[in-house]
């Protein structure tokens, strides 16, 4: 009987909607510091508020309106590279 209950719990876990972690980030400011926004500007990130960048992304010269592929984890945004 326990294997039926276990199977039901596994099926319930599979039906849960997982949070979206991939985002399209847009540069909204370049000076005095680089700021990326996601979720239509509702969440903004800079070096003081959880913005992390890969070496590839950090080596780019960003302009306002440029987009990037990013991962959101809690209060940190990891910018991977330009799109």
C-alpha cells in the first residue's frame, strides 16, 4: 500500500508549477552604474542589489536598451550574455 501513496506524492510533485528562473534582462541605465531590469521593469538589479555577471557579460560594453539572458535566484540576478 505504501508504494501507491509514494507514487501519488511523486505525481503531485510533478504537477506543481516551478518558478521561472530564466529571464530576459534589459539594460535601463549605464551610468553612474550598470542597472538591469526584468519583469517589465518591476525588478531592478545593480552591483549593490544582487547583480552578478559572467566574465563574458562583464567584458561587454552595454548600452541602454540592450538585452541579455539572465538567471534569477532569490534576490540575485546572474547575467550570462547578451541576446
